[in-house]
C-alpha cells in the first residue's frame, strides 16, 4: 500500500523568490508540483530561510512567507496547512498541503512581538539558529564560545510553546540542544538532521540526543545531504573547502541506514523525513527530488519495516506530533 509523505524541510522558497513556476517540472530543482505528485507527497514544509548577515531580517522572512503563501494559493491542487486537523484532512485528499516555517531565529530580530507575527502568518516551525551563533542561542557550526541558550533564549522557547511554534534544533549546538529540550514544555524536532554515529558532521545528532528526543516525544527528520549521510563524502567535502567531490558516489540506500539508526536509538515513533531539498549541495545517487520517495518506501519494506511503521515514518509520526502542539 503506497504511503503519503510529509517532508519537514525544503529550501525551495529560493526558486519561488527567483520567479520559477514550480507548478511545472523544472530542470535543476528538486521540488516542484509534478515531482511532489509523483512522490506522493501529502504535505511539504517550506522554510523561509534568512541567511546570517541579512539586513532587515524580519522583512526578509516576511517576503519569503509571502512567496510560500502565494505558491500555496496558485493551484487548486495545493492548500496552505496550519493545524493538525488541516494536516490530517489534506492527507485524505488528492491535494498537497504546504506548511510554512522560518529558518534561523535571526528573522525575529530579538523581538517576541515579531515572533508572534510569524505565528499570525501561520508559521508552525522555527529553526532556532543557522550556521553562526545568535546572541541568545549557539549554532553547532558557530565560531567562538557560547553558553548554549541565554535567558532571552529561554523566553523565546516559552513564547514559542505558548504560540504553538515548534522549536527546531537542527543547526543548534549540543549545549543548546539540551537546554532547549529541558526548557520546552512541548516536544521539539530536529527537522533536517542525521545520525552522528554514521557521519560525524556537527550538524548530526549523537545517540544520546536521539534517545532523548525519542523519550520526550520529539522527531528527527532525516536530511538527504550527502555530507550529512556519508562520512567519506563529508571528509572530502570539508577537505575540498565545502565543495562536493563528484568522484565519491553515495548510494541512496544510505538514507535508509540513517533511518535504521534513528529507529534503533530514538524509537520508531521518532523517525521522520526532512529532505532539505533545494538547500543541499549534493544528494546521493538516484535522489532526484520529491519524486524519489517511492524508492525509499520500497527499500524500507525490503528491510522488514511493516506497513504500519512505514506509515509512521512517512507521515503518521508528524501528524501525531503536530497534535501535541
């Protein structure tokens, strides 16, 4: 039985901002409407990413949220989704849900009022930090020392809990991860991260982090970036000044390896998908975009996953998680 997919993270807003018509198949992108249909995607989270160094970060985020909303309203096959009830309803139709997220807490400009405005714009997830530290939270790739989560950072987590914006610890440092997990009254996610034991990127989660997420009701969305999946590729990528080494072939089945590891350490109820499509420099061989998911589904079936558990990974875990928010 085919399972619909919920993908917790893509950066395809860049295509929208560039004026690309994602209702058509477009060469060079990983997410467009034909690929979403072919991949049986039922809900795609679009992140409004704000890079570090961006001036007027809040306005920059609003521009991207406008683009996401416009795309969701551009075709009768698409619908903007906000609540758990709406997400569950769209999964029972032929439509594809679009959910808005913000990537990088820089976008709120240290203002809880602006955070509240994001929620009014139907944002349900905020990735707390990106590649550099913020004054209130540490990045896993930031330079210099940082305590993890400041007093104001704790206020941000409290406000997110109250507003119904899910804290996303992908890109957060280990100290920040543990501080957010402790502070949040509700389960949290790592929307697009992988297993550190299989690939030692600072962006990935160690086994104790995976277990803690699972024990607390959280989720991990597996990222499809080869440098987060393959240790060999990662080492070459770092050595090559963060440029992909095309001579190293990464098999697409490595995605299932990370799912296996997450299930082993965090439990079946914590595993999800967070492709990071259109935001990754290299995907494994055979991963063409959102149309890839039927291959992954068959691989999980071959590995002995039951239909019930494939359904959990592909959509059920996030639907349950969203209901807890």
